[in-house]
């Protein structure tokens, strides 16, 4: 099961700017498009819960979840195909994917570029290694902490930057479930 998500504002922009939509999907303003898109999503969640007793927002219902807010379609398609192949073969494949632009870094640029990360190199050097050896999504997921709907990078700043340097739009990530980390983040 694959779930494609998108930031509410970006979803609103997409439908507002799509002039090929039918009459029922035309909007007076961008804000109107964002609000109606949000309402449609909530209605869909409610309808599925009522009709099928399935919570569309529950991540455990999916094998692959991809935030398409900043992705390109070719990369998205490859992730879905590779994920399905791994699933069929019984191999591990990262469940969650998003653009590094969806995450909030907890290091300064100086820290990220001034320190050696994975393999003892800078993000630019890591991107070069990834280009030469090929990007392996099953190694090195970005570790994030969720707080009030935002995703903060806990570990993986170098990998997130390297992916951007490579020109990729999606990176695998995992959510840290340690309550102490989340609790600490709320009070800092």
C-alpha cells in the first residue's frame, strides 16, 4: 500500500494553478483553494473511516509513504517501483520519503559543512561518493523528530545536504520515537 502526501499549501497551489480542472475545482483565491483542499482531505479521511473502518492518516496502514511536495515524477515513480520490488523479494526498503526541504535542520550550515559526517567527509564529498557508488536508499535514512507537525533532523544533516547536491528530490527518513527526545525538544 502506497500513500502519497503533499503539504496543504502546495496542494492548494497545485489545484489553484491547474487550469485544466473542471468547474467544480475552480477557486476564487489561492487561500480558497488551500481551505477547500484541506476540507476535501478531511472529508476523505472521515468517509474512509465510516465506510471501510480505515484511518487514512494512520501510517501503519502503508508500506510506503512519500511526501510529493517537492518531488519530481520520475524519481517518485522509481521509488515506488523499487519499493514494490523490494517488498516482493522480502528485502528491506525505507518506508518514508520526503524532500530534505520538508525537514528543519538542527545544525547551522557552519556545523554541517565544517564537520565531517558519514565517511568523514563534507556533504559535497559525500554527494560525489554517492554519485560514484550509486545512491543506496536502504542505508542511511535521515532520522527526524516530529514536534507539532514539524520534522526536525536529529541525525543525517550531511546525507540530507548530499542528496540536494546530487539533485535528488527525495530522501528516505525515519521518525525517532524516543519520548525523551521529543520531550526535550518541546522544552528547548
